C-alpha cells in the first residue's frame, strides 16, 4: 500500500467539540501522511499535545503555522513572542517528529508522486487591502470602522521585527530561496496557512478581513514553483478551486458554529493524493 496524502487545518482545539473531531482523525493506511496547515490552537501545550497525537497515528506529519499558534495568549504559560515563539514551536515539533517549514522538504513518493512537499510560513503584509483603500492605514481604518478586526492586532507580536509586514517580507525572502533550490524535475505541494493568491478571499462575508489573509508577493508562487496542489486554510471555507490551472484545496475544520451548519459529523481531512484502488 502506498498510502494517501491527506490535509487538514484550523483544528482550533480550544473547543471541546473540535477536540472530539480530532480524536476521530485516523489514517486509512500505515503509509498515510497528514499535512496540517496551521491554527491547531492558541495554547502552546495544546498545540504540542495535538501534533504529538497525530504523529502517533500517521506515518508523517507536516505542519505549517497559522496565526493562532503565534499568538501570545494571556492564559498561556508560554509567553514567548514573535520569532522566539515560532522558534520554540519548531523545536517542539522536532522533538515530536513533526516536520516544519524549517526542515528539509520531504518528497512524497506515493500515489500522485513523487512531489516535493513544502510547508510554508510567510504571514501577511496587509496588501489584500479593503475595497476602496490604497494604503495600509486606510485599509485598517476601514476595518476598525466596520468592527472587523483580526485578533492578531492584539496578540500576534512581530518581535524583533518592527511590524508584521516586515516579518512577512523576511519570511518571503527566506522561503523563496529555499523553494528555488528544490528539485526542478519535481512538482510541489505548497502548504500554507494563508492562501497564496487573493481570489479565495473574494467570497468572504467581510471583505475588510482580507488584509489579514495573505500577501500579493506570493501571487505567482503556484506557477513559479511548479505546484501540483496548493493547500491552505485560515478562511474556514473548505472547498476546491483552480487558479491558472493549479488546484487549490482549502482544508479547514473551523469553529463548531461553522462546521455545525454543514452537518453534525465533520470529516475535515481532504485527500490531496491517494492510492489507486
């Protein structure tokens, strides 16, 4: 059995209902891999417990951070901020055998492969601006006026960078170098919490929220870096779309009030590639 390449995001295990969903996540094969595209939870210990649980079940677990893991939540005993928090999350993942954006990109050789699986951490830079605005300041002001403001503004600290966009640009530069060095003969699966292109945000109820959803600087990465599939989350709108002929999979579970409208027994894992039967 060659197994399946599976993906999920936005598990938000602070909710008891979501923890019960996670408890039911199981591979179909001992060879299955699981891609986790961020927002496991806010509390450091919860993130570790969940990723360790999943790593005990799946052959390989690949994690890309979301914004919630990067929050310095007041109730969290781990009060690290910014890059120090990210570095601690990477160390925790390595201690538990979970691959991160700082590790060598693995190659999936099962059905649909071989492909290079690249977990990405690139943040956002407010370039997905609110309609009718042309600067970050105008876009943020419109969001505040509408009462649509991401909690990142209070809890996601960019230290030691002066702001979140500076951290984003540093991450983009590092990630571009690494992606450019991947085997040019292999396609990729790009795994990011935030969508690489703006189009998925166009169906959100609150367009002002798009500024916390990505960066225009990754708009051509699915083409430049040979993506067979781009996996993302964050929007809590699970669906399959295609841009420039490339398949994009939004794989979030989301909050109970959201997935509950889709049915009482969510099946959040999406098959990116699967074995032939």
